[in-house]
């Protein structure tokens, strides 16, 4: 059966390099017998430069603007352009989730909702810009209910999240912590399923040797946005430099084929305020590099494992804890035996639980189950109609 999936996303694939875009490319490229339409929502200038080549099984790519006027978007214009498909797959509960919900109600086709980060939770934490580039305005709490202010947008995104949770036939996310957060709003545990992210593991690549170098290389890989809390990383690096004056520190935006870059590092650090299941950690561990991360989103499951018996791949710290993050970095950099233990544990965990082929197969199974169930219901409706006419 050749299926047609319409994927709805915001300001990522194929115009931006990063975890979500790489995830989409992996999903589409691996499912050669599935056709895809991409609905790309954006705010601001229309994107023109594609960072990923479209695989041959992409049928259409639609770039549709989110136009906001007095807190209302022109969704009718967008909805009128959404192509017919066997299944609709939204990659957030934001504007993409809104569109998916409306299409589900109008076309009565299966609706799959996937969340990497939890949209409304990130706005709750103070994020002032969402994926499509729309600016969430922050104002003082005394002005919560006036105009386009931060609290009204938080309520807006929570409301459309609840609608998306209610209408979705299946909700997938990347970690158990996110699933519990979704359940706290959706109240439907049966719909929520964890499908881990996955990366391609370097074949026959040995973990490098580390000998407590006097000039270690430490890197943070990710978008330079407030939610990544780059400032905390910089301050932590300053404390580390007091012990390793020749250390080299890197802040690198999202890059393609990142695993090759990790081989140049001795430690990968993530200081985010909120995360889903960061590819930066998965890629570092696949490359055999220990990690230090804040205990947010799926970081604990990735670093420590969900009782998988493999041992930690690094250390976790509290959000914004400059001293604690610096201490964790030093603990690993000063102990070559601990460094190698973390490196080996991380590589083993990725090979066993976080491979790209596992991720894509899980999503293909979800697609086929939802579409088959919908077609089965259609056939039952036809049989019921034939039976009614014969009576």
C-alpha cells in the first residue's frame, strides 16, 4: 500500500538546519514507499534557501505564512490550501497543531500529533519566540489580560494544545517526562506514546583515547536562543578555565553531519532551560563523547537510561546552576577512567535504544496502523450502507 502523509511543521524543514529538520529528513528518506506533502508554516519573510534536498517521495512543498492581525491568524486561507492525504502529521501543538486539528475535523482523516519540546510549557517558562518565528510578547503580571500580552498567548497556546490532544488519534513524544506533561492536559493516557529519537551510529569507529589533556575541547551545539541558556554555559566555562587555562570552548549552531564534528571534542555540554530529547546529546554519545546536561525534558533518560543497566553517559545538573555545571565538567575532564566509562556507556545506549532505523520503523508502524484503521472503518461504513439498502 502506497500511503500519502501530509506533514505540517513550522519554520524548520527544509529551510533550517537543526534537530527537527534532521528528524524529518530521516523519516521521509527512510520511507521510500510513502509519499509526503510538506506544509511549512512561517512568520516574517518567506524562506527561499533550502538546507536539505527534497527526497523524491516528497509530492508537494507548500510555504504558507502565519498572518496575525489583532490576535487572529488567517487560518481559512491556509486550510483551503492543505492537500488531501491519507494521514495528517503535525509536529507541534502550536499553529501546526491548530491546522492539524481543523483538518481532522473537516476531512475526517487520521491525525498524528508529535511533540519534541512541549510548546505551551516553553512559553510558560518565558520563551518569547516560537518555531515559526512568531513573537510572544512578554509583559508584567499586572497587565496579564490586556491586549497581546504574554499571558494571553500562553492561554491561547494551551487552549489549542488541549484541542489538538483531544482530536489527535495518536500523540507521540520523545520521553516519559513529556508524556506525563501531555497527560496532565489531555487526560487520555491511551493516546500518548513515547517514540524515542534516533541517530545513525558511526560504524566500526572506536571511541577515542582521552588522557586528561591540559587543553581539553568543550562544546555546546545548538541554536543560540534564550531557551538554550548560552549565558550559563559561558559562565561555567569561565570557572573551568581557572583549572584548564588552555582549554578551548566552542559554541556551534546546528550543523549537518554533526557526529563528525564531535570527534574533535572532549566534552559536550547542554545548558537548556527546556528540551525534548536533544539530538546534541544523542549525537555526542553516538560519537563516544561524555556529556553534561541540565535535567530537563528527556535528558535524564538519555544520560542515565530508563533502568537499562548500562550506567550513566555523563552528569546532570540543575537549570542555571553555573557552579554545579562547572563542577560536573571538571569532574569528567580530570578523571580519564570516568571519561571512558561515560563514553562507552553512551555509545552502547545509542546503539541499543536510540538508532535512527528504530525511530523510523516505529513511525512507519504508527502511520500504517492509523491509515489501516481508518480504511477499515470506511469499509465497515460501506458494508453497513449495503446491508441497510438490502433490508
